[in-house]
């Protein structure tokens, strides 16, 4: 008796895997476009290296102020680095995690639409949200893990009436909370969902209310444990992350055109259509869960409680998940109309628009990312400091380069992009600008003395941001101790007596 062992693959699964591979290939194209990572990625890299060496993350004294964070993402990367070279792991694993959102988007969309083609459309849309690729392909961002975890939680919440999904929801919730504080965005979205149902005259099920209350309490408690010092220092204003007003205005501005470009035209239109339809015309609990999350992101963007790229990334992902419902409705209507024979042509047109407005921007990002990645010359300068300077040295650099001082040089930095627990960030940023633009040598030396700075690292890129060619005060009392192709390091020879 012969057993038929042939495995029949369903076409939709083959297409789903193809979408995943295409998304991953696009991400790797961006990630390997440069051998280096983005500036902020070096904070994450330093944590991974610390976990590899000591099994513990580094809350290092080398940072100019304490830097609380959630460490699960770093442990995941450190674990995979046991089996492959660290650099390859850091380039590949975050992109595999982020691309796994394709599968989870398919599950969520299919749960809402019961339509395989619509679910595939949503999966492709999530896989090619341009800002999602911008924010995670080469940045070692915890969002690469947080986004798929959040999509998994949405799927489990939609099926929370089934007992087996309750345990999965709890496990993934804790994973999200220990990955990134964006867990608070998710639980806030659930609260808004309950409120929306109440306004619409509907009631949440008992299982939904129970899991929502548990999620809110557990998330707030764990986040408080990690960010207790910041909460006590800033109170409610901790949500603005202690960012100075001028810096906050610089990266939190909101433009509809910018949003459309970063999210993708087709995804944006489809998501907005579904939001309008199910807020003002129809009522469906499953769709309202994702709509509530989208509205919560919009509220956070409006209040400047989230960085622009991060907010648009979550908004783009949620709109992409909902876009499957727009796809289903559109083709269902078209199939019943006299234009049914035009279905193939319309499909080709939509695919072309999707490629032009989502896939193409994702790939073209490689051409514009050079300004966000340190050059080999800059890294060589910070490596030089590691080998030559004393361990007690304090190094001045641009705010964007601050994590390089700690991760690459192993020295204490003057400032970096994490402002949360800095008690004098406004003054530090002001003094940073003065050290780049000051004409008086006395002014520069006074600033260096006040922070006990040992070296000044000056990159061409930092000078270009300020439209200056060089430091005006280094003719005397400063010695050039390193000079590379695009970076110079100065050491003060004089001090100003107090």
C-alpha cells in the first residue's frame, strides 16, 4: 500500500511567501547599501555587544545622562549572534523580523475580510510601507520587532473569544512591553476602541474588557519599572521625552504630502476610505479595532507625543492592514457592475500604482540614506580615540554622533540623541552650537572647562549642517591629534582658570 506523500501548496501561501521574500530582499538591498549602520543604531549595537560579553545590557556611566530602555530586542539579536557573525546578524535578523509582519498582516486582514486576495493585498501593502523600511532596514530599531508583535496582538485580540488565543495574547503582550514603550500605544488604542463602541451604542464583550484591563495595568506597571526615574523627574511631560521645543518642532511637523509619500499613495487612500466607511456608514467590531489604533496614532502625532517617522510608520502599517477591506469592497462592486470585464486591466493599473508609490520609494531610499549613516572616515576617527585616549576622557561631538563616542570609542560622550533624563539638555545643545560657531577662543575654552572635555571631534558633515568651513578658534591652544579625510580631532592645550 503506497501512501501519497505529495504536499499540495495552496496558491495564496506561495504568493504570501513570495511577498515576504520580496519585502525582505528590498530591505536587504537597503541594509547592505552601506557597510555601516545609522548613527542611532550604534546605541543598539553597544547594548548587543554588552549582552554578548556580560549577559546584561549596559546602563553605562559613559552616557552623559541615564538611558533607560527595554532590552528584549537586544537579547534576540545577541542570541542569534551565537550562531553567525555579529555584523551579518545585525544586518539580516531585524529585517527578517520586520518582514514577518507580512504574514501577520495577512492573518489580520483575512480575519476581517474572509477574502484571500484582499488579505494578500494587505500583506503586500504592509511589506512595502516606505517609512517602515526607512525606519528599520539599517537602524537596528526595536520597531523591527515591535511592529510584528503588535500585529500579532491585534490578531489574537480579534479572536480573544477562543481560549487558546488568550494565553498567546498575554505572552506576546509581555514580549511587546519588554521590547518597546510603544506597547502603551497599543493599549491606548484598545481603550479608544472600547470608547468608540460605547459612543456608537455597542458594548464590548466580557473577554475583550478583561484582556484590555489586564493589558493596560500590566503595560503601565512594567513601563513604570523601567522608566520610574523619568516619570518621577518629569511627571506627565515625560511623554514629550524632555525634548527641547525647537528640536521637537524640527522633527514633529506634520505634512499630508509627506505622510502620503512615506506611507504610499494607494495604501493611504485605501486606509482612509475604510476608516471613513466604518466610522460614518457601517459598524464592524474587527475593523474598529484597527481604526481605533490608527486614530490613536493620529492623536499622538497631533500632540507631538511620538516622532514623525515612528508615528507614520504605525499609521502606515494599520492603514495597510485595512486596505484589504477596501480592495475587497472595490472589486466586489466592480464585479457586479457593467465594468466587470475590465477587472484584469484595473488590477494591472492598481499594481502599477502600488509599485510606483510604495515599492519604488522603498528602494530609492538607498540613494538618499547617506546623510543618515556615518562614513568610514568618521568611524576610523572614533576608533582612533578608543586606542589612544585615556578611559577618563570626555569627548565632544555633534548630537547625532554621540552614540559613536560610547559604542565605538568607549569614552564618555558630551551629548547624544537621547534627552530623556538630561537635566540640562537645553544648555548642552546651546553650548554644542557655540563650540561649532564661536569666534572667541576664550568662549570655547570656558565651555570645554565647564564640561571637562578632553577632545573635540569635528566632522565635515557636522560643519556642513551649520554652514561653517572650520572652527574659528583653533589657531592656537588647540592641537590637531587626528586628521582624516572627513574628520579632525582637536585636543586643547590651554585651560581657562576659574
